[in-house]
């Protein structure tokens, strides 16, 4: 394997260790190499804490070697004074010879300035090694910054004959327990989870993380005219919940009623979530909200379970014809993962 790829792979693995602790910051890893040996490593461990580069530099025993070393970092070193001093300045001070970067930081405070600073100071810079992997690793961070909305994951389970529910909206027992457990893991990975009005009403979901160990996402619900019954699980105040509507109602503990303009659409909801710094959302139905997001091309990933159950008739699953996907077998269910490369 190419040496640069090998060291960047290590930096990406280190970055991954920050998962769950650094959001809304990106996960970043850094490796210092001298004469084909790793002499230092570090990653961004905690939100508000030191970045990957100072951690990696601090781990180098013989600092004199830094001026003859190459630094591999998964994200462009920052050029701004944030909670910590600029990493680009640190690398310049330490006189590192070469910096190899996977992805450019699209934070408008950085956006290429880190690379420029390094080059202006005479440091050799290479960018683009394992860029695709680095962007995938921080897809929530990049989408949030570039598109000014949360990263959107659509999730549904459909029968073999293409239905998400029966005509009476009953949608139980489509996917198997393994698939359902995986969904709980997914929930724990996102900042928020959302359903539309009909799903809230007919499924009465809890939208929590019960079958996995992890944090609950913020629950988001659309109930335009506040017509949903108060005894739904979503209103139990056990988990912070946002309910978007166009009526009048005051907040309760753990339950915020957010009034939007009459006839608001999903873009308005996403805009408000963006202002609340929600970086990612998983949307678990129903068909109406999923179809709307697909037709507006407002999604990043769709995770679709297909089971071997047949309903014969019912509510049609969203159509993803003509789109490529990866497929995984899940103990009888099939999981298709679609990635949207043309989204807004
Ligand atoms: C780096 N190395 O390890 C990370 C970077 O609030 P602060 O000071 O922690 O800055 C956060 C921003 O810094 C974040 O939005 C992103 O642009 C960059 N993150 N940069 O050089 C790192 N985590
Ligand atoms: Zn930094």
C-alpha cells in the first residue's frame, strides 16, 4: 500500500476515536512521521479541547525531529483563533517540513486559509490523500456547514411487495428484530429524529434508544394544527422534544412548541433545526414526509429495509428507482443504503 495512504489511514482511525465526544466539531486525527516511522499521534478528543495537531505534537518525545518530519492530518489545520490557537501556526512554529492533508476544512473561518498559511511559511503541503474517506467520516459536519442544514438520513422498512403500512396505517412487523436493533443504534448516532403527523398518531412511537446503549436524539415532530392527542409517547416529556406547528401553545418541560408561519414547509423546519445547531437528523416516516423530502431532493442517505412479508395492498413505499445502492443481508431482511450525490 502507498505509504501516504497508510499513514492517512492511521490518522483517520485515530480521528474516529473522537466519535460521540467532539460534535459539533469534526473528528480529526493526526500522525507525525519521521524517516518512515511514526513518532507522534493524536486526535481531537473532546469538544472545546485541544485539536488533533497539538495532541500529536505533544506526544513526540524528541521535538527536534519535527523539523525533519511529515505531519498527516485528516482535516486542513485551522487558521483561526477559536477555543484554541491556530494549528497551522503551531506547525509553522515547530518548523515541520511537510504537511499532508486529506480534506479541506469548509468552516468559513478556515476554508483554505490554513493551507495558505502553511504554504506562505514555506511548508510543503499536499492535499487530497484519502479525501473521500475523510469527507465520509465527517459527512454531518461538512453537510451542516456547506448546505446550512442538518445531514438528513431517511429510514423506512417496506414489504417485499413495496408497502410501508397497511391501509389502516398498521406498520408493525415489517422488519425483523435485528433490523430494529440496528435502527436503535442509528438513532443513537444522530442529533435528532423526526416523524410526521400521521406516523406520530398511528404508530405512537417513542423514538428513543432502547435496544442499544447510547444517547437519545432530540425528538422532532410536525403537528401543524396541534391536533395530536396529548397522551402520545412523544409528549411524555421524557426526552427533549420539538413540536413544529402554526398554532398557539406554550412550552412545557422537555417539550418545545415552535410556531412557524402559516403553511410552513419542511425547509422552514430544517432551517430552524440548523439554527439550533442540529447537525444530523434521521427521519423515520411516514411515507408522506419521506416522499416530500425525496421529491425536493432534500436528503443525504436513505436506509431501506425490505422484508419477505407481503401486504398485497396498503401505503406505497417511496420510490428509489434508478438510484444505485449498497445492499446488506440482515437475517432475512435486506438493507439497502442509498447515498445522494446530487442533493441540495
Ligand atoms: C484542526 N484540528 O483537530 C479540529 C479542527 O472551537 P474550536 O477552537 O475547537 O474550533 C473548531 C473548529 O476548528 C471546527 O469547526 C473546525 O473548523 C476546526 N476543527 N481543526 O485543525 C482539529 N477539530
Ligand atoms: Zn486546529
